[in-house]
C-alpha cells in the first residue's frame, strides 16, 4: 500500500484538483484506490458528489480508529472516498488527546493494508497537527506550486519544516501548477527554479477545463478527456508512477 | 449500521421482460446507460488452473470502445479486479501488478490461453440521489453463446440472462430499498451468480479438466498385470500426445515439463514392472525412450534456469543483482536454440516412427508369455514396490557422513523408481495410507533432489560462464556475480548433504517401516 498526499502550506494552488484527477487515473489503471478528503470544506467530496459527512465525526474516527464503515464508493471502478466532515476543523484537538499524536493516521491506515493499493490524502492548507500526521503517514508528497517567487519561498519553508522534524522518509514531488504560458513572470520563475528545486518535469497549465470540474462534479477525464489539461494530468501521473516504482 | 448484502441477484429466465417498464415506478430515480455490446473471451491455462481455483479471467471487448480485463470468482457477481487492458493476457508476470498476489501462486509459469468467446449485452441503470451521485446499479446482462452445428455449417446459439442489483459501498440503504421493490415486483432472488462459464462449457461440450497433469490412474485389482501395465502406458502416451503440440510451439514451459515426466514414467514402467513384456520388446522401447529423454533434456534445463533466474538474482546482495542480467540474455538465447532443435526433432520422421511403433505395440493384441503377464496386478505391484522399498532402505543405510556423492545419486534414482511405482498403483491401495507413504518418501526425495540439483546447477553455471566468455565480451562483474551464486549453491548442497542422515532416519522410523510392510507385504 502506497500512501500519497497532496499538500502545500498555501491555499488555492490546485491540491484538490490534483488529488481528484490523479486518484482517478490511478484507479483506472486497476489500483484499488482510496481518497481521504481531509479538508473540512469538503471540495474533493463535492467533486465526487458525496456528502461531506462522516458518522461520529473526527472524534469517532480518531479515537475509535474505525475507518472501514465510513468509506463510500465513488461512481468509478476501484475508487473509494473517505469523505470530509465539518468536524475535521477540530481534529487537532482530538489528535492532541492521543498518545503519539502525530502518528494517528499511520495507525488508522494500517487496517486498510489489504484493501487498498493507494491512499491519497487531500489536505487543507496550513501547518497543524493534522498536517503533521499527513507528513508522518505519507511516503510521497505532491506539492502543486504556482510559479511565483512567493510560492517558491513557501516551498522552501516546507522543506525546512520537513528537515527540522526529521521526516526523512518523505519524498517531495513539487511540480508547477496553474501555469500560464502567456505570463512572462511564470516562465521566468520556472526557468530559474527547475534546477534548484528539482521539480517534476510535467506542468499543469492554467485551464478552464480544470475549473469546470466544479460544475461537472467529476474528474476532468470524464468530461474533457482530450483536453490538454487532462493530458497533462496523465503525464504527471505517469511521471509519478515512474518515481514510485 | 452496515447492511449485509449477499443476495444481489434476480432470476430472469428469459430476455423478454422490458426493464424500463418495470422500473417506471421505482422509489429512486435512475438513469439509463445505453446498452453496450461486448465480446467476452474467457481465458485459462491448459490444465485449468483458474477453474480449479474457482476463478475466471475474461477479456471484455466493447464494440467500438474500451477493452477490460476482468477477474472474478466463478460464482460471484462483482469483479475482484477490473482494468482497462489493451493486450491479450498471457503470463502472470505480464498481468497488472495488483493481480499478482492472488494469481501468481495459482497460474505460476503457465500461459493463459483463450478458452472460447461469447457475446454479452450489458444494460446499466444507475440509481441516483439528489446530487446525482450513483447509489446503486441494476445490471441486465445477456450472454449469447454460439456454436457450429455438428457436420453442418449452420450456427446454433443459446441465450443466458441475469439481472443483478449491485450495491455501492456506503450506500447499502438504497440497495435495500430497491431490493424490496424488485422483490415486490415478483422477482425471485438467489445468492448464487449465474454460472455463465459452466453453462457455456457444457453447451460447447468442453470438459473442464480434460487435461490434468497429475497422474490419475484407476486400476481394477482384478486386472492381470499385462492389462494394467498396458493401461498405464496408454495413459502416459495420452499425456505425451496432449503436450506434444504445446511443446513444439513452446506455448509455455510446462508442456515440455509434462511431456518429459510422461517419458520418464514410461521408461520407469517399462523397466520396473518386470516380467510382463518380452525382453526384446522392453529393450527396444527402453532405448527409444532413452533417446526421447535425451532430445528433450537440454531445452528443459534452459527452461528451468530461466524460471529460476529471478530467485537467483534475489539471492544475491542488492548491490550486485543487476550484474547477473547478461546471464539472463544468454540463457534466453540458448533456450531458443535448444527449443528450435527440439522442435525439429519432434517434427522428424524418426520421432513419428517411434511414436507409431509404440502406439502399435500398446494397442495391438499379442501373446504374452512372460511369467508375470497373467498374474493379478495386485500381486505384481506388491512385489515390485516392496522390492524397491527394500532396496531404498538398504542403499540408504549404507550411506555415512563420508560416503561419496555417487551413493546418494544412486539412492535418488531408486527413490524415484519407488515413487513412480507407488503412483502407478496407488488406486490399488487404501487412499489415505498410500498418500501418507508417498509424502514420507517425498520428504526424503526432496533432500536428495536438492543435493543433486545444486551440484548440477554449479556444473552448468561454470559451463555457462565459459561459453559466455567465448561468445563475446562479458563484464567481469557478471562472472563475479555468477561466482557468488555458485558459492550459494555449493553451500546449499553442503547443507542438503548434512541434513541427509536426519531425513533418512525419519524415513526409516519404525512406524513408517510398519506402514510400508503392512501395505505392500500384507498379503504375505
Ligand atoms: N490548472 C488549473 N487551471 C485553472 N484553474 C484551476 C487549476 N487548478 C485549480 N484550479 C481552480 O483553482 C481553484 C483552487 O483549486 P484547488 O481547489 O484544486 O486548490 P487547493 O489547493 O485544493 O485549494 P485549497 O487550499 O482551498 O484546498 C479551484 O476553483 C480550481 O477549479
Ligand atoms: Mg483543496
């Protein structure tokens, strides 16, 4: 079982779009895939038309460590969702009450070992006990990054945080997201950063088709499979699979 | 609350019911996905390994659309695995990696072959909640199997139909509601999946397990020795014939393997069931079969090394594993050459003549004047097995820690003869007892087999290294990695030699001796 997470301290960078599309592609290849929508706002759940509601909320999930009966099937083969819940906004408090409070997610996932090949976590922005749990449990981190100077600084902050916390098992996979080829500043930043930051070679373009996911409420490949954005997600997933294996 | 969903299926004896009318007043709105037509091709190995394990693999080709590879339990409705697929399934290592855990131990080295194909029409009804999320599905599946009428060019076909209510995880309540609805409409339900596969095989007159690689002989105790021996040899000939084509085409390595086992058994039966056929006949065919054994040996060796290769590689320290790779290419090439030679031999007139003379002998009525020919087979079997058993015990007892290797090789051969005899005649004895004794013998054989195999492997690897160097520049690293491998194999052989005395002690435990005596000498 491989555990992946889409994470960035910054908000609105394409974390959720990445999770939804990559997890869909992963499931399409026959891997039994689970997404955990960790954002109390429930964007991922929304894209899959699943109520952002988990029986018993964070408390039941974390302290009872029962996850199986909260999972919902998506409309697609091999792809299940552990939905968001509004109570996730208080998850930090519940996590604090546990022993080894930064390793609770790892414990939770251990019971899913036989059921899934891949677990994707879609994280809310910010650094919190929730995100520390994510960083402990995950093996690979997708980091969608908008090509601006400030975004790169945020990425450096994350690198530093990971170093300080000795999260040596984590493999960081930063890539550029919402790239607008017409913006010189984007191209400049990319040119300068690609070597220093060791970003993936695939870039996700800024595209209306990605925005349309909110209207269609489906992964991009369902309604715009031939679009260039859809194809770039396919390339991104191929590149990540290469790295993972 | 989680609802246990086990009865998913509704019986639909024919294809006349109009589903859309039926669903006009469902409690939950639905969306109709237009009917898809598929060609469904079933796959299994030559010896039905999937079927025996209760599994099926089907390739579902959508007309003008995607192709899916689906793995199911034969009696289940939903797939265990389902992936878009663009090739034809062949070997387990080429299947999607997710499938390996389940299927590797079942299929092993065998190739998946197409069994038959049929048409499928699948109509899906998606039940949707307020958010237009699918919460349950109803699937109507019609399968049409077609066959040619005997001796005519006309086609005949049979239709099978099923209606399945498929639950979605986390939405079982909707399923329950719909289940009740269909039930009230008068649909009978059943927990069992429609056995499309079984019914189709029946319809096509295909018999599952028409080939089974384990020896499965039923000998009537009242038979005389000649009848029983002829029967054994005829069955072995059938096995050879069944594997001939696959061996020539090299479909997978198991054809040649089974082909060779049948050759060895034939030789063993000829020489070990003594006093049944005239000496000159026995000598003639022993020679012919020795020749067949020789012809097939080299290719089998290469097959074995190719199969062992990944284990070889993994036995090395990670840092030098990749150094071994040139050996693989070498083996692969060599296997191809040997296979080519074998193919030529098996298509030669000489081979054809050997088989024809053998078949003629087995099926022609001749006079049997030898001493044992007309004695009851039970007597002859008892005698032969008992004698061979005593020989094994005697040979084994003569082996000490410093006895040279030859003695162990001799013992290994005797054990093999004993094993074949016990297997030929196992139906004459109490099933559990003979099984238990074969198991006891097998443990000893494994030890002797290891001892010999390791030695042969070392010998071969040294030869390979020489050959590889003669052929072209081979990296020093590869030769060194092979050296490490040889060291492991020698250690393995040493280990097997050390374990021998303990294994043999177990083999001749008093209770085992008593069992052997009771079973094969009971009559005396
Ligand atoms: N490549 C893209 N092109 C155009 N719009 C995009 C692209 N990727 C994401 N968006 C849009 O940007 C918004 C934010 O994207 P998304 O929700 O994926 O980011 P996020 O990092 O998960 O945000 P949050 O931090 O709020 O969770 C959404 O409206 C989405 O439709
Ligand atoms: Mg988000």
